[in-house]
C-alpha cells in the first residue's frame, strides 16, 4: 500500500498518517467484533456514533459534505473506491485474494 501511495506522489507524512488511519480502523473493527458486534447494522450504528463524536456530523451529513452518493464510506475513507480495486491491492500485497486469505486463516485457527 505504501508503495502505491509513493508511486502516486503522496508525501511520506501523508502516507504515514493514512496507513495509521487504516490500521486504527481495522483495530476498531476487530475490537467491535470481540465485543459482539456481528451485523452490518451494528457496525453502522457504531460508525455513525463515532462520526458524530469525531466530526459532529452523522454519516449521511458527512457523505453530503464529501459529495458521496452510493459509495461505501469505509471504502472512500481508506482510498479503496471499489471492491475490485481493494482485492487487486490486497493480492499484490499478500499474494492471495481476501477470500483466500480468510480461508487460510480459518484453517490455521481450526
């Protein structure tokens, strides 16, 4: 991911901040899962509360400010605007698709 941002010409400080943000969001998602959040609706409620606390805007208001219509907010915030683009970057970084990675992890755990 860092290499991609470098090739696009982003400054190191921006890249570092972006990667930290992605890591924090992933840690937060993992923590929610550990505490029992399972459904998309539960994640949406938690996301809405965090957005309101951090930016004083609900998710829908934030999407209006950013001019987003049908885009996934998480994808927009992480820079992955389509699932295919995410899968392509994931494969380049880890050598397998996200689905293959999930299966591999499940096999390691069991």
